[in-house]
C-alpha cells in the first residue's frame, strides 16, 4: 500500500456573517487560508498544491471561480483543483486534499472551501432560477416528518437541538449566529418555515470560508502545535430517487460510517468516539444521522439528544462548534465540520473544547440526502491504543 | 512489464457520438458512455471501486446539474463517488490519486457536457475576473484573439500557420468516427473567411459539441484483466498560472504547460503521439512548444479539439485517444494534454507508456 | 398552444451584488471620480490593482499610483458583432492597454471606429461616462478612444492618496444568460401522454421498479429505459408525504403564500409521483393518508409548455392538481416512508 499518514497542522476560518461586506470573494477565501497558514507556521511558498471546494457556482454567479482565485490562494505555478459534490463538498474538499498527501503526490496541501451567499440567493439558485423554489428545507421536511412518525420522537427534540447548537455557537468566536439567550420557547414560537421545521430550527445563510493545511508524517511530527491525524476518509453516494428509496435512513450514510469504523477499528462508536461534527442544517438531522451512522440504535437517536448526551458536556458531544445551524456558508459548511473535529483532537477548540478528545468524526451530506463524506481524526495515529 | 501496486493504467475508453445538438440529456450521455466502457472492458459495475465525473453547472444553467447525471451509475448499493467542476481530465486525475490510496484497484472517470444549450460568446463572460472582466462582457473568443495577436506580433507564427493547424486537424479527423468537423481543406480557402475576432476566423475557434466520455483505470496487475496492453500512466501533473492574462509575463508561451510537462516527465524520452487540447488553432502551437515537442511527435491524429469540442469532455478525450494509441495502435509512449481558463491558464499533462 | 415540447428557452437572469473589499473599493471610489489607479507591488505597478500579487501571493498593499487616463495598446482584437453583454452596441476592439504610469496592461474596450484603426502601439485615452452616471465599476470608462494628443498623461505615476474611507464598497453584477434546451425523448413521451390525459411510468425490466416522471434510465440498475418500458399508471392514489413551503422572496419568485407539494403513492402501481398540488383545501389541512385523484385540464386547454427535462413528474398545465376523493384516510404510518 502506498497510503502515507496525513497530519492536519493548520486550520483557519473566517468570521461567518450573513454578509461579509468588508471583503471581496478573494478576500473571503484569503482570510481563512491566511489563518490556516499562520496556524501551521507556514507561508504561501510552503504549499505544494491547492484544492478549492464550493457549492454551485450559481450562488455567486461566478463560473469556476477557482480560476480567478488562483492568485489569492497562492496557487500560481502550482496544481489547483476544484471539487463540487453538492452539500458534502466541504468534506470532499478536505478528503481530496488529504489524499494528495497520503498518496505521496505532495508534501503540503491547502484545502479551502467557501460560499459568499450574500452575493446572490440560494433559493433562486436551488429553484433553477424559477419561481416556487421549495429550497433545501422543503426538500428535507418530508424526510423529517417520516423520521418523527417512525421513531415516535416527541416534537421538542428538534427544538432541543436548535437550542443546544446555538448555545455551542455562542462559544465559538467565528460562528455567524451567537444566540446565547435562545430558549425552547423561542424556537417553538418562531415562524413555521417548512412544516414541521420552524425558522429557528433552520440554518442561516452565511458568507464564510474554511481552510485546512495537510502535511505528511514528518511534517506532522515537526509541527509547532499539536497536529490532528487523518485516520480514515470515505465518500459514498446513492441515487437521489428510486421507487421505495428510504431517504430517511440512507444506505450511503451507513456505508460511509461502516467504512470509517472498519478502517479505524471502531467497534462501539458511542463509546470509542469522543465527539462528532455532523452536518445538521435542520435540527432533526442530529438524531437522524446518529442513527444512520450507527452511533445510536434505530429509533434511539432522539433519546441521545433528549438525555443531553449530545450537549457539550454530554458523553457524546455533537456539533461543538455550533454546527451548520450556527453558520452556513454552504460550500464551506462541510469543511468547517471536518476542521472542528480536527481542532478538538488538537485540543485547540478553546471554549467549545471537549475535554480529552482523542478521536473525533466529522460528516457532511449533500443533494437529496444521497452524497456523504466523512472522516475520522485522532490526536495520534492510534488513539484507540 | 511487471507492474508494481502503484502503477496505474488506462485500460478502457468510450465516448458518445459528438453531436452539434443532441436530443439527449447529460445524464443520458453519461449512461451511454459509461455503459459502453463497462461493456468494452468486460467489467461488472460492482467491480468499480471509485467513480468521478467532471461537468459544469453553468453549461445548463442549473445548480447541481451533475446530481442527476449520477443516476447513470446505478448506485445501489452505495458507491465511492465524487465530482469536479472541471474537465473530465481532472476527474481522471482524482481517480488516479484515489487509486494510489491502495484500497481499490479499478476506477472510472467521466466527462460530460451538453454544450449546445448555451452560447459560447456570452456564457464564458462569467468565468473571468468578476470585477474587471465580466462587466465588460469579456468573452472567451476575444481573450483568445488577444493571445493570438500577441503570438503574431512576436513573430513566432503567422495566420497561415494557424490555418495549417486547422487543415491538418480536419484531415486527421477524417479517420476518427468520433470527430464532428472533418474533411480536406486548403489554407488558402480558410484564410479567405472573415474574422470572427481578428485575427481569428471561425475555423480557428472550437466547434460546439454535446458529448460524454468515460475511462476505466486499473492498478497493478489488475490492468491485464481488462486489456492486453494497458496504457501505463508514467507521469501526470497539472498547473495553473495567474488568472489575468494582462499580468502574465508572456502569453505567447505557457508556463503552466511547461511546469506540468516537467512534472509529468515528458522529456525523459521521445513522445510518438501527443493529443493536445487546444480549443483555438494557434494554441496548439503554443502548447506544443511549451511541452517541448519536436517534429518527430505526431500531434492530434484524432483531429483534436478543433474537430470536436465539448467543454468538460475535450480533455478527457485526449487522455482516451492517447491511451488508445498504446492499447490499440502499438505506440510505446504518448502524451495527453488538457487546458482550462482564459488564454491557457490551467494545463494538465499526462504521459503514458506501453509494455515493450 | 403547444401540444408537445420541442425546445424551451430559459433566461437565467439575476442581480448579483458584489462587495469589494478594501483594494477594489479604493479603485472603484477613485474611478467614480474619474481617476484610474494602480498599486505598486513586487516592483511593478499593476493597474487596475489586484488584491494579491500574482508572483508572490503577498498582499498587494496600499502603495497607490495614479495611472492613465492615456495609455498604449499592446495587443488587440476586433468584435464585429457585439453581443448583448458587450458594453458597446457597435463594432469595437478589445485591447490590452498599458496606462501611463503602469507596468501591466488593463483589458478594456477601444472605440476606434474601424478595425483598420487598431494597431499595437496606438495611443488611446479613457472616455468616462458623465460623472453622475459613474458607479465605480470598470465600465464607468465607456471605452478608450484614440488619443487626440499622444503626449504622456499628466500626473501619471505619481502617488495617489486614498481617502480614509471609500465611498463605494459594492458593485452590481447583473447576470443575463439565455439557454435553449430541447426535450429529450423521455420528456417528449411524458409530455405527449399528459396531453392525452395519461400518466406514464417506466418499469425497469431488471429490478421491476417503476419510475413516474420518467428519466429514461433506472437509477438502481444503470440501464436505459425507453418506449418499450412505458406503462400507464393510475391517476389516483394516496398522499404519502408532503412539504409546506413558506415562500421567501427572491428575484423570480412567483409565490407569496404558503404552498404544498405532495408525494402521491399511485393506487396499485407501487410508484410515487412527486411535487403535486392538492386542490380545495388549505395547506394546513393536508394529511398523509388522504385519497386523491388527478384533476385534468379540459383537453383543449392542456399545455405542456413548461415541461422541461428536469420537470420529472410536473403535470405542466395539463394537470391542474389533485382533489380529495372523499374516501376515508388510510393509516398514515403505512405511507410515510413512501415519499419516493
Ligand atoms: Zn432497475
């Protein structure tokens, strides 16, 4: 096997906001990339290749923006690669970047993902430029309704997730929403957007970017700050539609998790994994992914939420960063999950740090809940001993 | 040769008919290309360890247009899958890197583009610097023409040289059943046409094509399961340069092509055949020079991008054509090139060799 | 009235707004005052200024330099027939113009009258819009025109003192693209059937699944489905799931009130038609398990003009919607998992 160990030695992100009026598109990606380089104690010249990810180009109205962004990302005379796998793209951008190191192609790789949603309108783009766009919430609400009926979960589970993630976000200096005074009642009383999803159970629309620096084993060991080690990666897809498809519990979600667990040697995810960043753009996706990724038994995911297990001080913290519910620069949202997992095992997550996190997973999903990207990161190459 | 487990080869290639205007959707085109290459190699789809495609949302004006294309893979049970907003040549690059992870031994790369839905004289205005170029309606033809004018003024080529490139490619295309524009022309008759963008005439510009192509890659000894004489990838690299042609030092050469050629080891031996992705006639001259090729290399026996040009597909077709020179035509060392962006901003070079 | 779809024209228009950041704001704010500037970085003056030095990737900084308004053409082309996106409505040139005081050229248009007037080395001069019309965008310069006086620009190359705060921080970017798609054979079959008051599906011979709103392939088996796989499916069924959308407003939005889109499991067909409207009840009254039947437009009023290759189950103007049959509801739990 040619697979080489990969270390994450630099992580950067922007301050996410509804509108970053102070920067151009280049300025936005640059801010995240610059922070990642500083974290890695590197300069532009140290980077061998750049991978850029973002969701549809229709969001900003710039086709293949990586061409224009080559200069801002120091990619001139280097390889520049562009990934687009729908909502999972941020995750895929991290995975593709890590593969450039694990394959031995490059020693130091910069992965950057972004979205500047304020330049355009995602609903417009998702509606194909036509009226009556159902948007992402409209597409996922039926799946959520089916989950609630199937699991028998009480209706307040979604509200609890919305509160928990926003309280976590309030501890994250980079988060878009910092709703320290959010309550269950406020969520419940917020306008109904896509029945059963209330406004406060939905992700915001954000401008933001995230960047990660990967290097090889020697680079990881020589890093000035603790590295995170990439233990396993997976990207799994299934069709968005076929007669009888179970979109609530997608087989690709199971396959993705199974591959990660097998590679790392995880036999009891709930016990062995210290924390998780899951792509939860709508509150109910927390229990749904806990089940589809086999962390909770079928029909039991909501009980983890209800018991407080997924809170920052619970036994299985989920979305310590505040998650997609607190910041949603779409193309970057997946890489933000992946980066937060790495921050946790590096012990650098400050106010949203889970004590003693040595093994974390991160996940992103896209399109009709059909594309999944996931990785596991550790504080060492063998955190399970 | 006795391949190591890190040696990766192209073992199968298929493309759909290059139509000026197909009735089919991009998903239909992907289905046809992938079914063909799977049938040709005798694979079962369950044997493919990774599938990756290259396409472009803005070709159809729809966000997530690639999502429906994945219906063509039959992803039950779930598969390892990815997508790049780049030519399929870069999808192949991702497949190559994915194979190097060592856990799978067969991968499929796809490129697809239904180009006829949009107007190339307006669409690509949004591919350029959004602050300085797009508001002027700066179009891809004009940018190419500015580069062509610079090449003429440098004294490195003449308009007749441009026409000669077209004459040769269209003549080569006659023997390619997958070429759209083909036939015998003279430089004199081509040079009698009006300029579309001085100094470029219609024949100097790429045709508009709807097409898909798919390639199967295999790792190590597995390659011989599908192919008697695999096209081993001995070098592959890609580079980008500054976006604005106005800040590049010299647009009559291609620095990124030269760097990618070095990275791919082009100069380590003679190249018998090069399939060059030059959407504009004169760019073939710039790329050939930047690749370091000499007169001993046959360029574009397929007719190249001047014969058939589906954006997002033309590059991966170069990979397939160069591989077929080894797989089917007895050549020993060939090269494929792909480009993207204004005035050859980004370039990929792949060198392949056959068993001796 | 179109009875089948052949081609559909689609205008993708959207008013994007770009925020500029400090470098581009400085350029724009100066430009709106009639002053073109560049930035000195890495030993050369780049005009218009780039935020990052392409050679070193360093921040370009704030060493602003006045450039132009005259400059010299280094390379050029000619556009004999402008498109709707070009800034001039008559034939013009594009050129690389090295403005006086700059080391790198700027791409802009040259209004030279005729192609024969274009040449490398020609001296040109910026022609600005009226001050009131300048918004700080690159097309505030209408065009460069042949310079009446070829002598060097006054003040070019001198430092430019940028104000503390720039008054222009955003720019409008109107996207206006036209697409012409054509109906695929599968779409054409679907549309023809709708005109005849029939709903069709395609049944996969391998896995025996039926897809309604045909796609021409089985997404499970990856095999092509054609006319020979077409089956008629019933135009009645049970609501198996739904979404209620509270519309947000955006450019091109057609809805103002909450609207419902349902999945309907068609009777006896083991197949779902998605994205359907329910008639005669309010959004909040829609329930899983309701029996519904299709309400067809009268044959002479049917149209499938809006059916395109992505419609997938849209009834166009042939299906008005679905109405309750009045039969008692089925138990919701038997249906909820059949949104597909
Ligand atoms: Zn089937």
